[in-house]
C-alpha cells in the first residue's frame, strides 16, 4: 500500500448547525434524513426550491457538537440566509466555522 496523499480545499466552507432541533430541521428541509446518518459518517444532500430546483448542495457530517455542512465557500452565505428563514422557533444555531477548520481530501495511489 502506498503512502496517502492529501490536498486542502481552500474553496470549501463549513457551516455548523447546533442545538437540539438541528437534525429535525434538516430532515424537513433537505433531500436526506440527517437524523439517520451516524456520527463518523457522511451524506450528500441538497436544499430544493418549492419547484424542485437545487438551491444548494452539500456534504453533511454529524458530529458530537452538531452537524457540519461542507459546501463551496461562495454558496455558504446564501444557504445560511435560507436556513435562517426556515428556523422559526427551532432550537438551532448556525455558525460559519470556515476559518476555524479546513476541508481536506486524502487518497492513495492504490485507489
């Protein structure tokens, strides 16, 4: 087995959703059941318009501290604005953690 290679993806942003209602809020809004993804795993989801057009797509990572959404950095502000509109009385907070964490990929030549 060859040594792994890594690349840091500076164009990616990270949005943390925390609070008791974060999984339920995402379950109602996106194309995946966020509450069904175990910690340490990931899922791919999208936020759709009422007409079914993709407004944002992202990777979703449940963690001990909440749920991380990994998406292109330029799309983060718009997704944050849209999620805030749907929050209503849900116990959820949104935090842009793009500057505190880095998205990276790892691979080996073996595939």
